C-alpha cells in the first residue's frame, strides 16, 4: 500500500466549505501508519471472503477483528474511521419510498411529515437485485438486518419531487470507478465520502462551512437571540418535583446551549445606533481573544483561516518538492521550512486527530514579528 503512486493535488484552490476536509484527506492518505491500517483491514477482509467461500459462513473471526479495528480507530480519529470504511468497503444500501400523509388534515395543519410506503436494503447498489429485501412499512419488521462494516448508503425516493433526496447516493456508488485507494486525491474520491468528511468537520470542529447537499447552514449552529432564560424558570422546575414534557424540552434546549454555544449577556436597553455599534465591537473584540475550546490553541487569539493545515505557499512548495521537478530552481531556507512543516502535519494527522497540535502555528511563519535593524 505504501508504494502506491500519490496523485499531487493542491486543496488550497477549494472554497472554505471544502478546503479543510480536503486537506485532512490529502495529509491522511500520505501517513504511513494509516496506510498500514488500510493494509491490515484489507488482509482481514480477504481472509473473511476466503473463509466465506470455503465454509459458507459469514462474520467469522477475521470479520470480527476487522469490525473492531474500524470501531477502535473511529473512537480516536473520526476521519480515519470513515476513510477505512470506504477504502476497504463492505457497504449496506438502504432505499426508502415515501409519500405524503393520508387525508387532507396534514395540509390544513401544515404538517409535512412523510409516510413510508416501502423500504429495502441490500448489499449491492442495484435496487432491483433479487438479493435485496423489501418490506412494507405498515408491517412490523421481524426479519432482522444484515450486519455490515460500512459504509451505509441511503436514498429516499418518491413520485413527488419535493420528497426525494437531492442526491441519489446509490447511483453515485454505481457510477464511481472503483476501487478507491489512498493513491486517489480528494477530487477523485467518491462524492459521499467527501460529503462525510465535510459533515465531520462542520459538526465537530468548525461552524462556518455550509451543508454540502443543501448549500446552506440551516442544520448547524448559528447566531441567534436566546429566549431560554425568559421562557423557563429553574425554580418552578425544581419545585414541581416531576418532569413534564415541557420541562424535558427545556432540558434539551439547555443542553444544546451548553454543548454548542457560548452565551453572552447583552443589555436590553440599547436605544441608539452608536450604542449598538459599541456593543457589537465589544463582542467582536471579546470573541477574537479566543477561548479554551481546544486547550491552548485559541488562548489569546483566534486563527487565520488561510493558515489552517497549511497555507497556499506551504502546500505549493511541498507538492513541488514531492513531485521532484525542481531541478535548476532556486530554493531558499523558507522553502525547506515549509516542506518540513507539511511533512510534520502528515506525521501528526494519525493515529489521533489532535486539532490543537495540527492547527498550532509553526515557528517559521513571521506573523507578529517585528524587524529590528542591525547596529
């Protein structure tokens, strides 16, 4: 696996929604320890297929070890866990056929919940394959589901365009030129693989990127005015001695605030535009001082978005150095410092995804330094 030719691709040309996940993959696929994990998973997968062919049994010892390998890596590195599932795939495909609810009352109440007509699943990307199992959603499911190591590929379809998924992930799978290997760059990776990397980054680390399917931020954290402290009295909740449905809903609201937001108190009595400008500037200055979110990484200041996981110049120099096409080109000290820094990111990106170390500014960047004239 380590001797596969690496496609040279610079992710710095991508927009902010996709750039950092692409950088993660470009670094990860060059990491020798990750390549060894892919090799190990491929070996276990080959043993499982050989035993299945010989004994006709599924999920033997090799499969159990491969499943546990993926789960162990997922717990410490979400990107690597997803990547393993796609590099040595054992997919399970799901298809849901849906329609509008019965009756006309849902239109009057503006209730847009969907009704499932049929749902099917299979281990091949062809929904008309005889091996697929289809169920009527009105009947209880007693047949069980096949266990697969992943990835899971879903598609919801309907006679009504409004209810269909915007992306047919099963069709994407059929059209992709398999196999997918660590030799393939971000632009040549499966579309759903790229989306899953983007979802991990925007859900767990960075609130800026848009949803890669809807192209908006409706499903992620966004600034808004919090009414929680006006709507719910903690004293009333404690005095009641029991949790009502409304109390449970408010507990969920509280946990979401605690987990996903920093809460600032702004006085209600702001009457003038100048007061609003002053308050807005105070908030911006306070946010730019950083936070304790990732240890010392953001302590004292926030990061420059152009520098996350390498600048354009650092990627350009590093890729040129890897390509070996620099004969006769003058290379200064900064060139080698940039290349060494990028190599250090490859080493750091696995076996753990420690964002505090990966995003720490390197010493060779001169931002904030002052020039002192020699005497």
